[in-house]
C-alpha cells in the first residue's frame, strides 16, 4: 500500500460522507428513509440489486469454493440461476404492494401476530448476514493491506471481553474456566469494528438512499476490476490455453458438478446434482423471507423498473460469477504450478504451505494421521478464503500505485452498501412495524424515523 492507495481510500471515505449528507437532507419521511423515496430508475435498481446481494464475500466465496471444488465452485452463485426467471414475476408483484417492509406484507396475508413474529425473525436474519459480510470483508481488507492493520492492532494492544458459551452450560465446579475472558483484538477484528462504525453512521444518517448510491459505485468498481483481473492472471500462467494443461494439479478440477465420491473424499462441499436441486428449491421458497428484497423492489420508480432491475441485476451477478470462477481456476494453475509465487527458497513457510495445498488439491491426505488431515484441511480452507485478497495483492499490486487502493475501496463500498441495506431493512421492521403497530402506536411520523 502506497500513499496513492491511502489517498484513494480517504477520498472515497469523503465521497460516501457527502452522499450520506445529501441523502439525509431528503430522508424526512419513513417512506423516504426506508424505501429511498421509490424513485430509482431501472439502471440504478439493477446496480442496487447487483450490489446488495453481491458484497465483498461474493467474489471471495466463489473463488474459495472454486479453489476447493474446481469448476463446481461456480455453484456458490449458480444455485440461484434456476430461480432467476421467477424474479421477472416476483419483482413487480412486490413493488405493487406499496408496503415499506416485508412485515407489512405478512400482516396483510397472515395477520398482525405473524407479522410481529416475522419482524423479530427478519432482524435476526439481517444480523447474521451483516456479521458474515463484516467478517469476510475485514479478512479481505486485512489481506490486501497487510501488514498495516496487523501492526496497528499490535500497537493498540486492545482487549475486549468475550463470553465462553461452552462454559456457560458446564456445571459449577472449582475447575470450570472463567465465563468471561479478555480477548486480544487482532487485525480482522479491528477492521471489522471500523467497518461497523462507518456502516452505522452512514446507514442511520442517510437511510436507504445512501446505501443505493454507494451500491452504484460498488457495482461499477466490481465489474471493472474483475474484468481487469482476469486477463492479468491468465498472463501469469502463460495464456488461457495453459489452463487445460493444469488439470493434473487438482483432482476433478473441471467437473461442473461433484460426484459423491469426490466430495466425500475431499471433505469439501458436496455439489452433487441432488444437493444443488434441493438448494435451488429452498432458495425459491425462501427468497421472499429475506428482508432486503422488499427494499430492492420497493425502491424502484415503477413496476417495470423493478422487474428489469431486479432480474438483470441478479443475472449480472451470475455472469460475474463465471469471471470469478475462471480467475480462481487460473489461480490454481498459478499458485500450484511451476511458476508459483510460493516456490521461494527464501521463505520456508511458503514451501510448507505449497506442499500442504498440493496434497489437499490432489487428495493425497487420506493416509495421513487424523491430526495432520485436519491441519492440511484447515490450511487449505484458510488459503481459499484469502484467495481473492492474495490475487489482488500479488497481481493487481504489481500494476502500480493506486490499484490496491481501488481494491480496498471495492471491499469497503461493498461492506457498507450491503450491510447498509440489511441494517435499514432491520430497522424498518423494528420502527415501521414493531414500534408503529405494536409498541408505540399513534406517534408522529418523525418519531419512527428517529
């Protein structure tokens, strides 16, 4: 990371503050705050649908799945492809409801008690999704900017109290460990705390409109950087034709779906046809339950805009998943091949890491002791989760100053926009249904916005 990279990050931070202030000046009513005023055009809705469901964990999760499963890792995103045609019908119907939150729909369809239950359930959904995105984004930012935040965390030496859940259920005894311990805040936790602070400020001040504007920036950056990264990593392995010669580096590398035997032997996700079919059915039946779907479709200016934006925004995600998968396949050929940057005699740790990754990729760990199998699998899992950050640092970082800053801005904008949508959806369930209909009815509209 150079001065140019940090200048880009600070500059983007100032931009989102400006966008938040602009959005806040208009967010005076609940509809403006929770739905963005229902004035997004179809292109904005398209980028909003692309960005709100494509956070920083989407390219990293697809690449991680591809590293572990080969071409079958594409199904991390493609399992939604069979149900995408249903979005063409679903989006205008949701827009036509003219409701602020999904709880209002449940109240119309099933009654107030079910809507109250869903409100609490929807808030939990948002919390879990935000936690996952903040964790993956923090890890990705840490990899890209390493060792900056590692050094900062060491200098701060900050400790926070944590609760040991397992100890909570143990019977009282003199040998029972303490329930509350002090945990050292490391690199990823420090970044996650910082992202959470920015997220809460931007989302709570600017409302959904601020999240939409940040999503537009994130969508453009995500597409451009992914397109730039693909040919560069293929150049590292000698061209696209070299990819097929690398199939010996990983067992079942080009299997579009995984066989039961391969999945069981490798210990990875079982992307078998039946497994994918059941996941797609579950995705179709559960799409309406996700709180942010109503925000995406409801923010559009018209039903046709919601239909085109929501459907093609999700199709854009599927198209980008193909690019991310090809990038990860090239990464397998690069990191495990003869030109691997891990083949460094100066760093013995890289040599050990390469041997473990090679053993895991070729399935040569079945005869090892159980402890070594667990160690190899954990190492392979950790490397796969850091793969996107490693590629960005090793490939894009060599272009020149400022490129890593753009990658960091991409991760930063993805986390803030995606979690911002989830946060606004959750606060909408709390304020617009639980408070307005159950806990504090009859208050002025400004009260619910605050």
